[in-house]
C-alpha cells in the first residue's frame, strides 16, 4: 500500500473527511431547498454542494501556503464521493471516470463564477446560471441563497483552517 501513499503525496486521504462532511451537511440544510427554491433533485443537490464547497475553497485560497494541502485533500474527498455516487446510481466502470471528470469541470466552473460574482457583486447572475441552471426562481429565493452563501463566505474568512479541517464551519 506504500505506492498508494506515494501516489497521493503521502497525505492522509481521510484528513479532510470532517470538513467534507460539514460541507455536505451545510448543503443539505432544508432552507436552501425551501426558502431558496434550489431544486431538490440530484442535480440541485450537486449544485448546492458545489456552491458550499466553492465558499470553502475560496476561504482556503486566502492562505495559499496553509490552504493548499487542505484544498487538495478536500477536492480528493469530493472526487471520491462523486465516484461513489455515480456508481451507486448504476453507471458502469467504463463511464464513471467521464462523469466524475465532468463534475470536476462543473465544480471548477462554479468556483470561478462564484469567485467573480462575489468580487464584482454579480453573484445573483452566477447563482441563476449555475445553481438554478438558467431558470431563475422568485427573486426572494435567489436573495435567500445569496445572503446565505455570502454570510458563509464572510464567516469562513474568520475561521481558522485547522478548525475547518475538524469540520467546524461557522
């Protein structure tokens, strides 16, 4: 099994599990789907996980040296989870990699869109395009999600990376 450790730089692949579990728990909170009108579908749940995960990744970017390894480990957890989810849905080995790769691309696109949306005060447009897949719900729903994600983003800025790795999200 030593070759497996060298493949992942000797990192403990479970180290980011508490943080990833906290991201999933935050993304599954009912208010996103009720007050925020995020579709309670497989795609909607993926999109909400990606939105919360993006806020966490943006926080880790704030400290490039301290955040690089946690960011990589968190991304590895995401890949592991998406691989398992795609297999559970019933996709065969031949197409799992393609689907997971597409999900990684979607996560990267959302991370860029949310980063820019926060920086330029255009987060609503990024949310409609990515979270709601282009079909805008009522303005109050978008505002609910925007407020929640911006509050998370702000609170994470004050949260030490060590606390985040322990699964303690604000």
